[in-house]
């Protein structure tokens, strides 16, 4: 009863929230159509600050930022859209266009084919989607298993089916574990300002400037100290930059 | 006990006495004279009665009308009168007024051990300097080349010192030039003097500081006076020596006198431009030339080129920016590196400002950099002027494939450069809560799966229903059981294999009769399996029956067991 009650309350709350925010979303789209990208960004960001989000919302926000000339912010928004809706093809396309204008480019050797295939499959679905697949597979396998124990479904084909399902369960859940660690182990962000000087310590003072990063560059966030964060860019260089120059994914 | 009590009482009295210093102190401000000239100094003292320490004095109120030349100096004295101790602490400053008139030394707050008190305020009458300039032995002046300028036009300000007698100059602070951008022209490490005649009086004159000032705002700006402290050798006149001036260097006939010299403040009027500001004016005032150049005439796609803009001339260099201009599409540009090389020529600030852009052409073809136009005001001819650089062209060749590998761009990057992004999605999707704590549906599915998994166990232990004894289960396990029995027969010696076959058939086909033989099997199973298989089965049953009554070798037994196994597997696989 408790679970059902909570579920109903959450559903009602979501519907009422979404109703109000949908109007803001439409208003933001209208501003975008009028070429008023600044106002459009304000509205999209308002929805996010109100605690709601969706793949389309981030995608539209990315477009507004791109039109406004804020390359780093647009790359951040497209990345968020893809994280939220991995199969949003337009977001992937626009991200490619935005990234082609980036000043910093670090090319790493490409992975071997199996790793590329695995990464491609893994990134095709969200963590929640993988969780649903895994749970459904588990359900089907358990039903088959119990049926094999209880009923007369015990011929060779049936047994092989159960073994295959069990193997798939293990594989799905390994992907899930991998995704879980991806999401929780390391925070990453996108540099949103141009020509950001990165220092050896969390203040300018006597610290040495190590390198300069430009907007759109992806960086791993290690730790925060006051208004500074320690980052590592993809080639492994670590340094401190002001907090307001990076936006966490 | 009485002695100890007396001691305790004394200690208590001493403590109370000392604490009274902290809580009951008084402060009094005094000056040595209330009526002075602008170029004279005052000795200002704060006397603290019964204070445990000197504490902190807030002198910000004092600095409003007076310059502090030295201090605070500290002095402590203690007196015992009629067995009572009084404690006196004196802090003293040497100060000089900033302007003539009726000036007030305000009540200053003093804080000692968390307790605060204030001093009394003192009024000081300050008159104009008593001596005329030509009667002075030493004075300083602020000289301007002009006092009416356009916004951004240069004024040259020179501070000079004039002296008739030997004097030493203490380090001094240049006033803040509010409303001006200041560019230092000359600051001597050692002042050089030359002889001049001023209104018939011979002086030695030296330059203290020279600065180029460019007004940046307002209609009228005021240059604050410069104060300089000098030590001058004068003939000895009086016997009593002022303790606040160091008599250490005094000779027998002369003594050192400290003086505060101050320039007058100046008003600078800011003229309005003769006509309204034209478009493209970014603040340049003076006389300039503009040049542009590229480091190469031809390049390849993605190969960086340097585009340099140089502005050369005299005026408010470094105070204005380049007008806005746009490079053509298909070029990535990096923020320019700015440089200013200062050059002072006849007290006029001149030099060279350069902007170096790194440009990366992304598309092949002829890259044209448009001319850069600079609009500025020339105060000498009082006119607006416009300069335009010549446009630059660079041939951009097709992408060199071998270069691509070493460049940041991938083939896909090259493909998408120049394309436009796809349009926004108008349909509002389901908005979800960020950091939603709702339990995912998958959790319920896992829960249900777990429940189904333990269902057979629950059935056995809760309602006592053994799923393993179900006819279907028995039927499924018949072959497994038969195989186990035959393996046991192989290991332990020849058992009654016909019995194994009968049990298998009974369980597999759920036959009602327990007393089976070859004939009954044939009748019962004729509808369940092909005839050939049934014949083979009957034959094997007969062999087993015969072997159970006679002797046979181990090899024969194993051969028969294998045959049984094959037939049973075949029956289990074929029959429903």
C-alpha cells in the first residue's frame, strides 16, 4: 500500500510540474524561432534549475548556445542530451559540428574493434534501460527455470535455452556494473570558457601556469577547493582551473 | 592561617588594581600649537591615563585633513603619589595640514583589550604659507604643458624642485591621478640639478617626476597636490630642540630642519570634441598609422598563419582597442596576442601597438582578410581622421592527406565544417525530475523474479506440496535415474537390468502396472513408439531376463548395458 501511495503521489507531482514547465519549454522554443537565443537559453536553463530535464531539452539548449556563439556550453548541452537520450541522432550530429569548431584537439589512437563494438553497444542505451533489459531477462530466465523444475519442459532445447538466458543475464549485468562505475567513479565536465589558464595549484599566486585549455574540451574532475577544481584532460595532464570555467556533466 | 589570609587579600587587591587599568583608562588629545601656516608641522599627542597598553588608534579621521609625517612614537611614565600609582602612556605623531582654513582633528577612537574610548576633537587654524615663493629656500612645483585638453589627449605633468640651500629629499608618494590614465615618462634615480634664475633669484632646479596623463572621463578633473618631505640645513637659532626631529646630524652651527613641501592642485578642463563621434571610433586620440601583414602568401587547409596588425604613432597608445572586424567563414581564429612598445619622444608618448592573430583556414581557396579601418581624433588639427589598411590575401591549398594525420582534425571533422546544425525539437518530451528518488520499475521486476524463484521452496515448506513428486517431474527424471542405475550396475556388478528398464518405462510412460514383462510392455507401449524401437526394446528386455538367470562375462554385461542405455535415450528423445 505504501509503495502504491508513493507511486501515485510522485506521478501526480510529476504531471503538475511538467504541465507548468512544458509552457516554459514552448516559450523557449518560440524565442529560439524569433532568433532571441539569449531569452531562449534563460527559459531552458530555468527548467533545469527547477529540477526537470530531458534529452530534447538539452538538445534545444545546445542549439541555442551554439547560435549564441557559446561553443563550450553547447558542447556541454549536447553531451547531456546524449547521456540522457543516447539514441538522439540529431544531438550526435550537432555535437560533431560543434566539436569541429573546437580549438583544442587531442586525438588518441582508436581502440581495437571488439572494444569499439562493446563501447558502441554500451553507449546505445542508458543505465536505466540496461537495468530494465537485465531485469526482464532475469524474469524470463527465472520463469523458464521454475517451469523446467515444475513442469514437463525439460527437453534438451529447453535446457539450452535456459543456459543461454543465464549467460545473457551475466553479460547484461556486467555491462550494468561497468556503466555504474562509469557514472559514479569519475565526474567529468566541459570547459565553457576560452583560453582558460590551468595552474599547478588552486590559486594564481606563485603557481606555475601549466597549460591553457579552450572551450569544449572534456576534462575529468578530481577535486574541488574553494573556487577552483583540479582537472585532467584526456591526454592525462592535471592542473587547477577556476570553477566557473567548467560545467559538470 | 591569618598570614595566608592576608597574602590572599593582597594578591586580590593587586589583581583588582591591575584590572582597573584595563577597564578605567582615559584618553586625551593635545597639540603643541593651534595656529599654524600651511607649510608648518604640528606635534599631535594622545595621552592615555591608566591604560594597560597602547592599544589601537584609528587614524583614518586624522588623515582626512592632515598628512602624517612620522609616528606614532610611544612613551610610558609611572608615578607613585601618596602610595597610589598612576600610569601614563603617550603616543605622538608629527602631522602637517593638507590645506589652509579651519581644520578639525576629529575624535579618534582607541581600543585597548576590547574596551573603546574616544579622544577630544581639536580645531586647528591653518593660514597660507608665510613666506612668498621667492623668499623660500626650497619649494616644489607641478608644471603642466596645457590645462585644457580633449578626452584622450596627452597632458605632460612635471614635478620640479627648486632650492637655494642644500637639502635632502625623503622618498615620496605620487598622488593618484583620478580621472586620468597615467603613463610614466621619467623618474630619476638621482635628481640632477641645474642653475636657473627665477624672478632674479638664483635657484637650482631638478625634475622629481614626469608623467603623461590622458583624461578618460569627466568635464573637469583636478590634479591632487604632491607632498614631499625635505630635510634642510639651517643656521642654529634656538636652544631647545624639538625631540621629534632628529638632532643627530646637527653640527655645532647648523641644525636639520624638516619641511613639508606641497604643490598646488590644478584643474584640467576637458574640451568637447568639435563634432559628434563617428562610427568606428574606439577612443584613439593622437596621430597614427596602420599596417597589416601575414607571415605567408600561401598555405594549406588547417595550417596556421599569422596575421599582424600594427598601429604606430603618438597619442593615447594602449588606451584604445581595435575596431570590430570579422574574418571570413571557414577560418578559426585564436584570441590575439597584444603588445605595446612604448617610446617617449620629446615628452610625447608614442610607440607601436601590435595584435597578432593565429588564423587556421579550414576551407581551400583564396582567403581574403578585409581592410581594417581605424577612426581617431587628431587634437593638433582638431579633426576626426580615418585610416584604412590594405586587404591581405592568402592562397589556401587543398588539404594535404599526410598532414591530416598529424593535425587535430579528423576526416569527419573536415566533412562537417561549414555545415549547419539541425533544428530544435519542438515537441515537448516527457520532462523527468533530476535526481529523482523514484524506485525504478526494474526493481519491481527483480523482486517478482526472486519471488518466482523461491516459489517451489515456499510450496514445499509452507503448504507441503512437493513439486518434485509431480508426475511430470517423475517422467522428466526417468532417464536420469535409469542412467544412474546402469552406471551403478557397471561398477558394482551386474544387477537386474530388466528391472531398471521396467522402472524407466513405468516412470517415463506412467504405466499403472508394476509387474511388467516383455509381453505386457509390448501391449502397453505399442502406441507410444515406432515398431522397430519397440522390437529392439523387447529384445533387450529378453536378453536381460536371460542374463539374470545365467552366467555371462563382464564384457558381455557392459555391452548389454550400453545397448540398454542407447535404447532408453532413444525412447526418451522420441516419445512424448
